[in-house]
């Protein structure tokens, strides 16, 4: 993006609108992929759970065409989304997902091991419930794109808190 874009309101608004549209489309794709993974039938119900897409295949469908790699962490996050979707498939899905994430954080009381344990439980539950487990998730798969994003977020957080490494 060009330097000083934030000083040109009309151009900045175009960028903001484009990003908002792209995120809306991505959220729609995720929700449709989750619904499709449950193999909906004509009467409004879903196929038997053993016929659902397993979490690995669902996650592959969601990241297709992106720079993301399928890994255990991403599968666990998608498993949480599917769990919430099964209870709240309508327009409140994203709000309910936010509430569920807040609940996980609150129950963990800042302990990342507790957060990890919660996501591990959700992933195991999904693997046992949806589709055949015909895959092995490699816990050592590293998504370099996500690592870069995480590093930028961490650097921004440190900067905001006055904890920069070069200070």
C-alpha cells in the first residue's frame, strides 16, 4: 500500500471496503464449508455423522487457495467452529463463536496450557464424531505464513506495551 494512504480519506475508504468485502466472503466460505461437511439433506437435516467430512478434509477445503497449511492448531480451530455451527447454524453463528472463545479464555484464566487442553479436547471430540479418521495430523507441521502473522502481531503488542526488543 502506498505511504500516506491513511491521509487520503477517499482512497482509504476504498481499501477498507475491499478488505471488509474480502473478509465477508471468506467468512461465508468457511460457514458454507462447515455446512457442506455435514452433508445436509433436503429435509433440513444432516447425513449420518460417519458420512460427514472428517476434520482434515474440512480444513483442507477451507484453506484451499490460501497460503495456509493444514496443521493441528488450525484443525482444532475449525473443529470449534463446526461444534458451534452444529448448535447455532443461523445468523448468530459468529457471535456464538465469539462467546465460546471468550468462555474458553475465561475458564483458562490466562493459562495457555488450559487453552491448549480445551482445543485438544474439541479436536478429539470432532475426530470421534464426524467422518472416518483416515488421516494422521502431524503435530510438527509448521505454517510459515501463520508464523509470520503471529510474529507481526507479537511485535505490535510489544510495541503497544512499550516492551520492544530494541528499546
